[in-house]
C-alpha cells in the first residue's frame, strides 16, 4: 500500500505538465476534487457523523487543522510552479529534503536532542541538495533566474511541509484523512478569495482533456494515494517506512526521464543518492562519529 501510494504520487508531475494550467488553478482543482474524494471515503467509513466530528474537533484541533491547510495549499502552489520552472525530477528531489527541516525545527522548537551523527547526516543531505538541484551545471546559467526561482519554491515548499508534519504530530489522535480533507477544503474556499489579488484562476477555456488531468490529481493523487499511505503507515516498522518513502521521488525521476526525456545528470543523481543515504541515516540512527560526541541543546 505504501509503495503503491508512492508510485501514484510519483506520477503527479505528468498531470501538472499535461494539464497546462497555472499552479494556482491546478491546486484549486486538486483541492476541490480531492475534497470530494476524501469526503466520500470518510463518509463511507462513518467518520463524518456528528458524534465522530464532535470527538475529533475542538477549537484547538480545528485551528491547527486550518493552519496546516494554509501551509499545505501554499506549498502545493509553490511545488507545482517549481515543476513548471525546473523539471519534475529536480522539483521533487529538492522538495524531499523536508525530513531534515523536521529534525532541525524539532530541535529549535521542542528542544529535541541533536547528536553529532544527525548533524553530520543533515550536512550530507544539504551537500546532496546542492548537487541534485543542478545549480552547478553550466546548462542552467542561461535560464538562471527562472530556474533559481523554481528551486526556491521547491525548497520553500519543503519547509512548509515540514511545518505541516510537526502540526500533524501534535494532532496524534486526529484522523489524518480528516486532516487532509480539511486542508483540501481550505484550498477550495480560500484560493478563489485570494486569486484576484495574486493570479486569476483559469476556469474559462479548459478543454475536455484537461479535465481528465485535473480530476486525476484530486481523485488519484489526493484521494487514493493518501488513503493508501495512511492505511499502510500504522502497519509498518520505521526502517520499512524510511526505505519505501523514496518510491515517490525515484518514480518521479523515472517518469521525467521516460515521458519527457529529462534525465538527471550524473552529479544530480549523486546528490539524490546522498539525500537518500542521509535520510536513512537519520531515520535509522546510523552512526557517523564515535559514541560520546553528542551535542545537547541547553
């Protein structure tokens, strides 16, 4: 289930490219159709009854769910625009440094212990990020401003998603399906309100073929994929989850190469390997330095 969800998520870049619409419009329809899909699933599971909703929602949980929705929708917009400006593979790889932001934010906000090993793996991950981003390649110099903006959007999106992850951790007893449903509802309601001040939503002249891509982003990549992922996580051990989570970026890299012929260069692939190794090192507690060299936040 987790691998299947990752495979589905790895194809979202094709839907973004083939829909040929602005990022704001793409996210609105992802939220709208994703909201419908998740609402149907939650209703089928009996989670939308008055009793269930009263049990899940308090002022605190609703406020945190709303904030997470704003952050999630914002990072979706940045990520989709990053795909337009860079490529599916580059945007996805850069975005997948978000676990390291979670570690750093946890240390800063909750005084969680940072050991020398974790700091070492984080340093390796960001070295991999520099390689994977392609900023060192001469081929990107001509289109530097557009490319750099895309990288910044993907990196900023990773920070926002790390914030969403920390909020989700604080909502331990809150159903993740309902959290994603709230996030989609926030996008569906709020994006049309801010669109006149940012970039108008492109509702007019959407061709029939484009509707297929838009519905797919909502039903497949927001409904089905999250149901698969959330259903799998409680049943798996941390090492298995740590490995399988990379099905998503690896699928995105393969799809970008196969469908659009945009294969990553050797340095970019090396950077991706470093990010994967660093993520596994952090999640599985691999040692980089001898025991005893531990940094404690005071």
